[in-house]
């Protein structure tokens, strides 16, 4: 990312110098700034004092570990994790997860089975509030 800054006594002069500065930044790859005070008076390129390398969060590291163990993609696991935050609960039925994730119930059930097999989810009970059909499993996500 580069930024060009122009200074001048008038707006027109500052705009002209900003254009010169912007053109000057094209010659410098990476992160830098160029300041043009007047034609021929260029300051820069000015680089950052240090490069910032953001560290991976503990949650991301945990989701990657779960993904490696279960074979469920980190993208899907992030969606599941975000669903727990959105609902402020770790309890779901397959139908609720399917609706929240925009996936079919069958796909969600395959994901749940992988999580159950590796103990990243447990069956908490049954949802008996449904008027017909078999009671749905209530799953607790443990990651």
C-alpha cells in the first residue's frame, strides 16, 4: 500500500503536488508514503518503522486443530463457531444448524457425525417439541 501526499500554498498547488506524489509512489513497491512539497521537493519514500505480523488467534488455532482431526474444513468450523456466538448457545439441532449455515440437513448431519466421532460434539438429548415425526437430536458443540 502506498500513499501520496501533496502540500502547497493553494488548493490547486496541493492537488498538483498530490498527483505528483501519487505518481511517485508507483515507482516504490511495498508499503510507503511520498510527500511532495513542491515540484522537485520530494520527501520519501517513507516506509513503516516495523512490519506488523498479526499472530494467529487462539480460536483460529483451535479450529485448525479440529479441522485437522475431523476432516471438516476450517471455513465450516468458523461458521459453526460464529453460529454459537450469534445464538449465545452451543446447543443445536441439525435443522437449526442447516438453516443457519445454509446447508442441507444431510450435509450438516455428516459434519455432526465427524464431530461426534472425534468428541468435538456430544448428544445432549432430544427435542420433544416437534408436533410430528421422530424427536431431533440436540447437539452440544465442544470447540
